[in-house]
């Protein structure tokens, strides 16, 4: 937990120093957000069926880096991760990292942005890419990988600050001794982000 808090503080400080770009959304963008996640998942062992669905509340992170060709569109790489604790098959508490890394786009809805450099605006987001499921703090941890996507809605209420609600869907898997293990998860995330542009 201390590592996550330290990392969050460092990102906020770095982003705060980068706010001096040019204050126009058009151009290079870099952002980091944090908040809450609700993870619904079930796991499948090939040939043995699926487990019951489980729900966990956790910590959410959202990182993006990319380019805005104009004031209404952003194109970027996005990494969204839900961090939560659960008991493994050995009845041990482990931290799970469940996330998506996507090529993404956000579209801002305010018509005023056609004539202004910045104004408050709602936006729609979406992306497609890869997904991952792992226990990053366990020795010998291996990541499960697959495809994933997200869709979302948000509001940029102040220059450089926004709130977002995103839903992402994953299906990472791994193979062991010829048997495929798959996790199917749906994650609802609420994050507040700082964005440099």
C-alpha cells in the first residue's frame, strides 16, 4: 500500500510540473488518475467449467499518454488497472492486478470547443487492446494475457482535471500442463485524473 501511495504522489507531482506545456489540449498529453473499482469475475478451467461469479471492491489507476490533433479529440495509449485483494486456492490473501492496455480515443462533446482553446466539457472514451491478470507482489508471479476493451464517459470540470466512469472487459488466460485457465472479468472504475497538455 505504501508503494502505491508513493507512486501516486510522484505521478501527481510530475504532472503538476508538466502543466506548463502550453495549456492547449491540442498537442502532447500525459495523465494519471486514481479512484475506486468494482470487479466482477469468474474463472474457467478448460474441460472443468466455470466458477461462480465473484465481486470485489478495489483501488483503480488510470494512466494515459498520447496526442490531441485538435481540441475535441484525444488519441492515446491507456493503461487502466483494478487492484484488489482476494484469497487464492491456498487460502492466502493476495493482491490481484486486473487491467487493460488499449489504443484509445476520447471525443469532447461541447460545441464551444470549436472556437475556444478550453472550456468544461463532457466526453466519451473507448479503446481496444490487451488485458492482463496477475499477482504482481507474489514471488514467481506470471501474468495471464488476453484481449480487452473499454468504454467510458467523463467530464473535464476544470483545466487539467476530469472525472471518468469507465467499464472494461477482459478475458486473460494462461496454459499449464496443456490445460487453459481463463479469467473473465468486467470492471467498473470511477477515477479522478490530472492531465498535462
